[in-house]
């Protein structure tokens, strides 16, 4: 892949990573609720999912999902159920009271749990694979001297992961910084309830994908 093509692809990937979507909204919520450290491990989980999605696109599995309505629907339903489970947990999350004589603290979101959330969030969104199939070919180089298609797809997948890591870390850092300054119980309650509502909306969006179809 030519350097100019790669730079164009990287710039487009950064721009798309900033565009509001389920993944960066998820990072924003988790970082604001649990701090930057938890948000960063969520990002690592999302990037792990992107590795899986890249391999699916490179090996042609994404095309199988796009061509199989029942498989596409099954993945969407699994993602929606997971988001509803997160919504239930956020709605019932206890409030941490800090200071002398405070009540028992709520359990932190451990790195392994945060990573798992990010991974599941990404791999249960089949439209990521379909998006790769629509986005990557626009930057494929053809003709004599061009690398094999699977090599170019793999390189673009890794580049997209790099762009995602940079942008999402930026989002998590600032969301975590704001949250660390607003530890009042009232703010925590608003964040918990607000997160639950947004998770429900994301779940409904995942179910809507079944109706709209994989290529809408």
C-alpha cells in the first residue's frame, strides 16, 4: 500500500472514530462512571473485538454474516440482550459515598471485567464487519505490484484499530477527568440512571438493525 493511500485511510479512520456511535458512546459512559482506567480497559476490549472483526473481513466471514439473515439477527439479539443486562446493572448500581465514616464502597469495575465488556460489545455488532466490507475496498490498490487483497485488508484493519485506540483513549481520558471531579452522590445517581437509559437505547438500536438489514 502506498504511503499516501495509507495516510488517507488513517485520516478517514480517525474521523470515523470521532463520529458518534455505539462504541465511543460506550467508552464515554464507562469512563465517566468508573474512571479513565476502567475506560481504557474497555477500549482494549473493543480493540480486541476489532481484531476479530478484521480477521472475519479478511477471511471472508463477514460476507457470510451479511448473506445470512438468521445469523445476522442472532448476533444482533445477543448484543441487545447484553446491553439490557448492562442497563439493569447501571440502574441498580450503588452510590459511592466518600469521606470519613462513609458507607461501604461500591465495587470497582475491574480491568478484566472492563475488557470483557468492550470485547463483547464489539463482537456482538455484526455491522462492524459489514462496515469493513464497505469501507476497506475504497482504499484497495489494484494492478501490477499491488499487495494481495488479504494483506491490504489486514493492514487496513490494524490501522483502523490504531486510530480507534488513539481517539477512544482521548475520549476516555477527558470523560474520566470530568468524572473524578464530580463524585457527589447526586451526580453518580444521574450517571447511573442516564447510563441505563442509553444502554436501553443502544439495545433497541441493535434490534432495529434486524429490521433495517445488514446493508442499510
